[in-house]
């Protein structure tokens, strides 16, 4: 059974989640500016590339992290 009231109170977390768009950034190599998520999707589709993150999930970085970052900086 669900109890209905004449003045329902909605918790703050029950509304839609709004995610801001990406900050404009310039693509290394091509120099093209991407100013929205749709620009990013279009660029990835047209150039057959995908973004890869340089972050991790969890409370601490993985043991290999510092060495990997140093190797990538040498390239």
C-alpha cells in the first residue's frame, strides 16, 4: 500500500541530474577546438579515436602510476 498525501514533499535527490558541458579544449596534434560533448563524439567518430583517461578510481593511485607517467613524459 502506498500512502498519498495532498502535499507531497520530494527529496532533493529525486530530481533530474544535470551535468555541465565540457570546458573548451584544443586537441593536441590537430589543433581543433572542441567545445561540447557532441564535438568530442563527432571528433572521435571522424578520426576513429577514443579518449583515454590519466586518472584512476579508488582512494590511492596504483603502484605502477608514477613510472607510467614518467615514461609518457619522455615520449
